[in-house]
């Protein structure tokens, strides 16, 4: 959740979450801890977050506690708005590559799931057919029309009775 800070004409900063005035150092600590902040001018409602964060960096530089290398600060001054735009574009490109790679990894899984679904349907059909066959009454076998060859003894007995 974004923490809303109001800046008054006296340059005092008011934290609406804790209902108290706060310092730039406190805001810097929140940002370092991962807290998102939004600073608005109380009179105009204008977003002054960038100016406030820049002020934090400037104050830390004056105290000698700056954590940004001078090379980065030089590039920011040289490039100005273009640096921010380029950073956004690079971030967007990186996110797009990550999403596409994830989708590419999921395609074989999707195909395997579709194939498994088809196999599951076919298995259910086969099981239903098997159940029908098991439930049906046995069909009697028709007597054979061909005579089976008799053994020699049976043939001799049959011939002896005839004659």
C-alpha cells in the first residue's frame, strides 16, 4: 500500500497513516524498507514525490551519506527525462521477455494436458464398453456344423454297431 504524505506550504510533511509530521529522514528510511510513498502538495494536490525524493538524495549528499555513485548522478543529469524513459523501456522489455519465456515453457505442458484429456475420455469410453460387456448375459455358442474327427476306437465301435 502506498503511504500518503502531505506537504504543506511551510514545507512540513504530514504522514496521513500515522497522523503526525515526519522528517525527510523518516521518509528515506521507509523507502529503504520497501515502502512506497506518494507526496502531494496539500494546497494544489499536485504530486511532488519526485521532488521530495530528490531532496532526500540532495540532503544525504550534503551530509556525505549519499549512496548513489557520482557516475549514475552524472548520467541522470545528462540524460534527464530520457534516462527515466529509457529505464522504463528497458524494464518493460525485460518483463515482456520474462512473460514470453514463461509462456513458451507452458506450451508443452498445455499440449500434454490436452493429450491427457483425450486419453482420459477414451479410457472412460473403453471402461463403459467393458462394463456393458460384463453386464450382458452370456451368449450361448451355436453348435458346430462340422463333425469332429472321432478316435479310432470310437470309429471301430460305431462301425461294429452298424454292421
